[in-house]
C-alpha cells in the first residue's frame, strides 16, 4: 500500500461521493488505484491489475454502522447509509474511509 497516500490525494470529489454512497453493499469493497481512480468489486477478489491497486475499503454495513450512527448518517430502517447527506458529512465519511484503507 505504498502509494495509498498519493492515490487518496488524487481522488476527485465526485469519486468521494460515489464511494460514500456505496456503503452498505454486502460482500463488496472499494478499490483505490494508484492514479486515484476507484472501482467496486467483490470483497477478497483479485484481478489482473492488483499491482495498480493502492488500497481497498470494505463496504459492509457491519463495519460502518456504529460510525454512521455516531455522526447521524445511518438509515436504520434500511440498514444502510442515509441518502440525504450534505457535502460536509460526505467529506467526513470519505476521510474515515481513507483511514480504514490505511489500516488495511
């Protein structure tokens, strides 16, 4: 994960919003490429471009639920992230996601 910090700096605001909106996808993860692009794939899978991946982030709601509850971004009825988040909250969650990627 040596390129993770540089890759995170390249992630666009649009991609941050996309990442955050996908929290709650069962058995899925975000992958961050060295160039700052992101993609979604089944957790634990590998592919032809593993050497271009700087990090990965689980999308499992079990991992994120407590944090989302703490910041008021959890949709209890649907057991997922709320869909009406403001830009500040999205940025806050994206930063937490980046921290999670650094821990893995």
